[in-house]
C-alpha cells in the first residue's frame, strides 16, 4: 500500500485490523505467520496514523484468493497474472449464478458459488448509503431481473441496515455499524423476473463487521483491596486486578495489558510491587515491608488495549489498596520492673494496680491476642492464686491488676511476679527474648465489709397452723470486720404474707400470724422471706439472707363434693350421677373418701342411693321406681382419710326430668325440672295477655282523645263561621281602601320576651298582660240545649274579668257566637278609603264571598 501524508511520511505507523497480517514501514503487506485462508475473498482495514498529530487515515484492501493449479498441485513459478485477470479479480461485481458452457456448445448449470464473506468496518463515517458489493446474474442479459435481500438487518429487526438496488443489484449499508452491538449478519439474495418468478436460487451472504478500537478497557472494580504480610519475600502474591475490553479479543483492539503507574508512599522503595502485564497479578518485587512503618500502600494500576501500546491504545485506571498485615515480630516488654501499690480489701474483679507494657503487634492480630492470652495464667508468689489481669485495649496501654477475694483479716500484703510472653513463636529471623517479667508489691487496706449470713438460704421445717408468737429459729449474720467494733441490726426485707417478725438485735424469728400451707403465698409447700443485716460502720454496709420455711400439711380442710349440680331421669335406668370430692390438703389427708346419705330427712335415703366406685368416686342414683320431675337438694356427707378425719355435708342440686328412649331429658321435661309446673306457665301467659290488652286500650283511648280535640263539631253552619272563612283564605287585609291599615295590630305576639323586658307601667294595648289566669267553667260532657246560652254567658264574664285574655285590641274568639254579633260590623275598622264604591260584584264570586257581599253590598252604614 502506498501512502503520503504530505510531510515525507516521517514517523507514520501502519497497522491492520487482523493479527494475521502486518504492514512494514515501506507499505509492504505480509502475513505474520503461516495460515490457511478459508474464503475466496479477504478484506483488511489498513490504518496509517501519525503519533505526533494523532491524525489517522484508513484504507480497505480486498484480496481475491487464487486457487492452486489442479494439474501439478501448485502454481507455476514465475507466472504473473494477466492484466485482464487482475481486473477481473479486483472487481466488486459478484456473479453467484454464472452459467458455464461445455466444449460441445451445450450449456449446463453448475452448482452455485459460495460467496465469500463481506467485511464492513464499524464506525464508518460514510457517506451513506455506502456501496458494499454488486450482485448480478448472467441471465440479466436475456430478461429483466429484480434483486432483493432478506434476513436480519434487511427485512427483520434491526430493519433496513442493508439495502439493495432491485435493478442494478448494488448492495448498500445505510448507517454506521457497531461490532459490539452485532458482529455479523446473515442475508439471502434473491433474483426474480418482472412477474415475480424465481430466476435463480437464493444465495447466502455473510457480512462481518470489522472491529475498530473504540472501547476502553473497564475494570471490574474501581477499588481493589488486598493484603500482604509484613516481611514478605519478593515474589509474594498480593492480589489480582481485572479489566475487560468490549472490542474483539482476538485482535489487538481487545488485548489488554496492565502496568503500575504510581505507588504511595514510596517507602522503603518506590517499586515495592509489580504487576503481570497479561494476567493482572500484583506481587511484591522488593523486601522491606514493615507494618510498624507503613501500614498501607495505594497503587494506581493502568489497563491499556492494543497490547499495551501507550501511543495509540485506549487506557483506564483503578486503585489497589494493599494493607500490610501484622506478624509476630516484636516481643512484649514491661516499661518498669517493679510496682508498689495500695489496694483495698474488696470483692473479685476490683481493680488494684496497673502495669504498663509495650508491644508492636497490631491489636486483634495474631501476636497481640496470643500475648494477652498468656496473661490469664501469670506466675506469682501468691499461693492462693488471688490475682488476675485484664488485657489492655491497645498497644502501649495499661494492664489492670485484679484481686480475687483479698481479705485484710487474712493477708495484709502480697508480693507478685508477673510474666508476659508470646504463645505464638516470633517470626523467623527475630533474635530476641520472647518473655518479660516485673515485680508487684500490693498492700491491702482494710475497709468496712458487709455482714453476711453463714447459712444462706436457710431451710426449716414445721407444721402449718402453729399459733401466733411461736419462735421458729434464730437467723443471725456475721460481721467479717474483726478489727472493728460494730453492731449488727436486723430487719425484714421481704415478707409477702406478713407472717413473720424478727428481733432487731439477735435475729430471732417468730410468727406474727398463723401459717397456712394452702395460702397463695406458698410455692411447693415452701414459704420464703428475706431479711436484712446492717452494721453501723462508715459507710454502713448491709447483707441479705433468705429464710425458707417448709410447711408440713395437717388435716385442716374438709372435702368438698363435686359436682354441685346434675340431672337425672325421673325413672331409674342406666342414667346415674358420678360424684367425687376435692380436698385442699395433700396426701395422706385426702382420699380415699367416704360418701353417704344422711338419715335426716328420711326422704333422702328413701328416694336416693349411693354406690361406691373407688376411693375417690361414687354414683348417685334413684332408689324408687319413679320420682316427679323437679329440682331436688340432695345432701351428701363426704369424709376424708386424715388423722383425725374431717367430714363435710354438701348439697347437690339434682334436676329430675322426663327422658326419651336415649335417656336424655326432653325440652318440656327440662322446663318442668326447672321448677315451673303447668299451672305456673298458664298463669304467666294470662298475665302477659292482660298486660298487652291494657296497653292496647290505653293507645286507643289516647287516639280517640286526640281525634276529639281536633275535630269538634260546630253548632253553626260553616258558611256563617267568619273565623273559619278568614283563616281558610288567609285574608290579611281589606279591600283596596284598607291597604294602608296595619294588620299586625290584630295579631297576637308569639313570644312574651319583649313584654317581660319592658319597664313596668309602660305597655302597649295589643300586648298580653301578665298575671294569674282565672278558671274558666268546665263544659259539660253531654250539654243540654238550654245550657248552651248559660255556658256562653259564663265564659263571657270570665273573659271580661280576665286581664290576660283577649281582646286586648284584637278579636275575642268563642267556640260559638250564635246568630248576630255584638262586635259590630267589620267596617268599624275605619277603612282609609273615601267615596262610594260598588261592591255588588262580590255576589258574582260565589258562596264563599257571600259574607263580604252582605257586609259591603248592603249600603252605607253609620
């Protein structure tokens, strides 16, 4: 290939997209190794790029592979291809359906060609559509042929990636290709005539996308964590980093190489680690790893494709954090060899003194934990092994000395020798002692100790029911402070049933109430109380003791009969009542029980009998052939087996009822057994019927009274009832001449609030006066026609003398006014109209306006 960058091609590099071929500086293209080309055609992408300007140029080279001679098995040497042959080989026109002619002039159809794959570089810049190849059939000289392609990328998703000119057969790619999205396409080419008839058999077309270096290597993790022991030899494996490249891994585009960019810190050497360029394994390359100096290294690793070519390969970086782990390479040492301390006489786990120790192993590491594990087994002069140690929380911290039951009254001073050592051996090459010793002198200081009960918990046994004031025991405490003159006093701390008393000076326990084993405060026959013993030291100290009283059962509870209620058939059969007894006492003051019927009253033994089943159960049944249904109280005497025995007479309620053939009580029988006979049931029903009848009569009476109140019969013709006519028509005013009259003067006020709130002595004439209401005469139930006038006159007199009754400048309404009216004509309202007016038209309005027609149509009144 020839290339000229207009600058003398200085520094220009050539490369191909296939590892099988390489290009020399002079442009010669050669095979990198011996290979067999399987196809008839090979397309390579040759790239020339300038490392200074980073400019790139691309060219596509197509090889047509020639077949070897069939006669001698190889191509004759020195033979050059003719110009016509070269042109034919380099043509982009494919004749997959070429026809061949035999020697005798007859044409015969040979098998279809195997079309070599078509290579298309990815990320091509176009212009698009870009021609790939031309497909043609030899028959297009005879008839018109239409070409088409089918398959993924043509008529299947992704659609229309490739297209073909149906007339010329030129095949195009319509857009840039991405090998990482799809690396190859399989299409089929078709040739048909103008009528759609198949002219040639479909031909397979394989299109391969040529990979370009368009993807950077990507690390699986951006941060990798690894560890290595301090003092490791060169070549020790640390970790592996991995990066993947989406490009073709069979080409240089996808071949990733690794290298270390930086190392932090660069101590003791700037190259403490190296990395395998192909596998990504990080190993140590230098000695001198020391956790006490450098605990962690941060290494930046770079991955580059194109086989690590930094000039034109794509790169990416990741961080590797390498932690230097601790090994046991430093023995422990005490900072001082002698310690003198003062300690108090105290309980276990109380800190007495501290020893300082230095050690370099990492906390929670192998050397650290093994050192302090030995501290649990110190070598001391203390013959009682009364001291132990607690491990420090970090290096160069304090070891706390602990005492176990150090007693000033027993030992006033201790001399200890403490040794610290490593259980794990030191790392190889360390020539130092693996242990260290120190001396400790401890002087014990006396402190006030709490009194204690020598027997705690103390258990005593006695029978229940002992009388109040009985001495049970003496529960005394001991003060361990022999060199202090102190007094101990006692008190109750816990006495749930308040049964006990304690003497404050000597601890004597007496009963304050009768002890009952059957009480709820007893658990498993044991009553438990807690007492307090306190001294008068400075500061005061106290101790507690528990007294347990085991109560021995006595026969103080009589048995109780079970069950309390039962039922049985009125005739003897297999239906019996099983009875038993319950006793609050325990063995031997319980069963076996004795069940018997009392001799009084005599009807009990006459009607009932008891059959013993065993020591705890018996059966109650009828002795007679028939017993009337009802509820019977059957007394039964139950006696236990205590010494002395106790008995109890219990009553069981037995319901005797009629039974069916299965021995079960019938419904009627159950009612009868409940104590209600036939007469009682009938009486209850009669009472219910009488009660319902009274309620019904009361309701009817109330309805009738309400109806009479609202529907009173008038003694006059409704046509003559002025009040009824006015209310029915809701007439509020007179004629046209009376429109200016204030009709509110005729209305009675609905509320009395404005009257009650007025100043005394000032009152309107249309307001109702406030005062006592007189008693009106009672209208007879069946009035006599002659009494009607007297009744009206009496009501009139009462109304005239009643200051609270109408009229207070309003109409006085009576139930019956009779013929005529003493109130005068309505025209007395003094209509404001003046002049004559004809009211004869009221006669034409019907009977409802007859009264107005008579009043106004009769002429002018005085």
